[in-house]
């Protein structure tokens, strides 16, 4: 075996890359503008603006969407008045605080009987069907008319607004004009719908200490049926709050991956299906195929390199299993298990695929406490292209403060060089080095190595650009390496338990403004401290003498991202 070793390193500035953050929230809830805030007499919360304020102080909540029922219905279950829709949008705009908490306002279209509810955002006018004089007044109770059971019309309206999207709430088999059962595939519906509920509720819960059990009803079957039919959508979980419980009924969270905590970014992440549904309130999941994040739809010359990484800071929230499912869109056959691991926080698997065939993949993760997490899928089409270079192995490993990449070619035809490219978002790649081929043509196995001496904190994606002597090129599979170097860290909490004065020693890898929030055991915000950190060790001192005895959680964050957590006992 002939072995060649050549290392050339180029250093690029860290700011050239962008890493996604994890944002937690819920977009299916209601205020008194429809049939929400049913406990308003006791709580004093009535309107969307008040509800956004309530949710902002809940634990592990970065965004809230309120979607009122679009029709008035009856005295027992009143829905939206057309005039209130504009008021709700205005209150969401006022309450929205990009970088801290995102507020969204929309409507829930449809009826339960022979219809189906569709949570809708990004349409600035109320869509409905109630005409003439009624309980809402003498005018029509809509801005845009659409017949009561005309879901094809709804998809068309949603598609006319570039930022708009829909999710399917608590679906039944004959909902939305038999969308996932007997009806033919609809490209219009596929464009409008980005999600289908896996779990929903408990809708009328009055619990505010996060203790509600996971809803018993599962809608996983509809998610699977939609994928099998060819629809591009991801899984959702929402609390469907009808009382003043926003974010506090249970620990279910919809988690979106976005670069910043801004409304436009959250909306765009939903549109891109860059999200996952979690029964746990702070689990972070990365799921990629060939470096492409969940929600992606792409073509490749390579096999499917699948990567899953799970992180949860809570003690005891260990991983029971990670399962990769796959299927063929439009086949009518539900996805089946492709790969499986137990007791591990990561899973790497390469699926050898057939050329000119499309596949989709998603992950289902179960924690040891029984909480489940579903990722949005990735769709992959395998091109029918024969590569001039056959790579039998491509691996990446963290070694101390660097990442070592190793690959072996089984053959090379007119090969000039290998350009090593790196990405942090799985989309945008930049060259970080090059390794020359000295043989150009060989059928002998040849080993190569390249070291990235300056990996970026977080997920690093690598691929090889295989360039031939005539300038033609192709890409290898993608490998992922997680390089942990947290921007903020809690180095010490003392004393713990604490009586009067809490002292925190924190580390920061750069000068930055931070917020230190303290939550009680019920997840309510009880104290907030703002401070400017310098690079290195920093201290925070807080008088907590007024706090009741119990367990408290500390959350450090920078603008647009939640960073690290800790906890202490108050005596």
C-alpha cells in the first residue's frame, strides 16, 4: 500500500461562518380575542399583549404565537371578530422584542366537524366565510373570503404571501378534504403546509407548573402518511393553550434553528422546516444529511451521510435511543427504520443509496424518562454520476485543539488535488486548505490526512472538493465534527446552598453583553441581571435574600441566544 502525506493549512477568520442557535416556543395558543384566557377573571390576563408578557417570563420560552379561531362559531365557543385580528397583530408588533422574545399573531382556520384546523401565520388579513349581520356586527367577519371547507382555496391564499405558512393542528384522517388519505397529492398544499402535529394540548389545562403529562393522543400516523404521499413537512408539538398557561402547562416545545432570535428569522426557519418537535423543554438536537440541516431538499453525487447529535443539560435526561427512519416520497409506504443506537448522544450512519432515487430521512430520539423528540426530515435525490475519484473512507476526529481529517482513495483518475471545505451551517462552505495528488492516476489505495488547526466552536462540517487536472470537480460525502468551546460558562456557584448573597463566577471567550436570569422551581422569572463581560473570568453578585427557600435555575444568555444553565438551592 502506498501512503502519501501532505498537509497545507490556510486560516480563515471565525466571523466568516454562521452557526444556528436553538430557540424554544409554541405557535398554537389563544387569547380572549377568540376562546382563550378562559380563566381571565381569576388571572387578569385577557389580551394578546398581556399573554405575550406572561409567556416571556416562562422557562425555556423564546417565542410565542397566538392563532385565534378565524370564525365566530357560537356563544359557548366564540372565535375571532374581524376587527380584533388587526388589534392582535398590532399588539404582537408592540410586544415583539427581537433578540429577547419573539411574538407572532395569526389565525386557526377551519372547523372540527368535516373540516380540520389549520394554524396559519404570515397572512396579514383575516380569512373567513361568515357574511352578513351576526354576533360580530353588521359587516362581514373576514377580510379575505374563502368558503368554509375550501382548503384548496386556503392553500392558494397562503401561497400568495411569501412569508406565510401553515401547520396542521390535531389532524384526523378525513381532515383538510382527505389531504393525507384518499385525496391526490397537491403541490399547492405542499407549498403552504410546513408542519403536522405529533402532539397537541392539553388544550384546556389550567396547570402552570409544567407538570401536565404528555398528551395521550398521538398524531404521528398523519405525519408518516403525509411524508409517504410526497408532502414536505416536519413534526410539530404545541400546547394549544385556552387558559393563561402559555409555556407553563407542560414541557413540550417546538424548537427552531435560526441564526438570531428575530421574528423574521423564526418565520423563515418555519418556512424552511428547520425545526423539531420535543417533549422536553431544553434538548438540543442537530440532524444533518451530507451536512444539510433538517428541512433541506437537495441532490448529491454521494451516498447519504447521516449525523445526529443530542445535548441536554438536565441531570438524568439521558438518551435511551436514537432511530433513523427513511422512506421514498410518493411511494405511499410509511418510513421504516434504517439505523439505531442505544445509550449514545450521537449517531453516524452512511446509507448506500441507489442512483436516480429520492429518499427522505428523519430522526426520532427517546430519553430515558420517556420523552420523545422528532426531527423534520431531509430529502435527498441521488444523481446518476460516476465520480473520477473513488473514496473508500472519509473520517473526522477531534484531537486536542484541532480536527484531523483522514481519507482513503480506492482509485484516482486524472486527479489534481483535494480542496478541503468547511461549513458551520451545512449550506455555505469555504476552502480551508488543499492537498495535492502526486500520482494523478492510480488504482492503489492511498491515504491522506489534513488537520484543521482552527475549528470553530459548535458543529463543523467538512467535505472534499475533488479536482481533476482538466479543472472538473466533484464533492465527497460530508463528515461532521462537534467542537465544544462554549461562549459562556458557569465556573462556580457559591455558596450553594445560599442564604443571602449569591456569587457566580463565569467564563467568557469574548467581551459581550450578557443577561443572567434566575427562575424558580415553577419556571417563573424572579430576577434578571444585565452585565458586560470581558474575555476570561467574570463575577456576578446577586442579593437573593427575598427569594423563598427552594431550587432555582440560572440561565446566562447573550443577545439572540441562550447559552448555559446552572442551579442553586436557596436556604
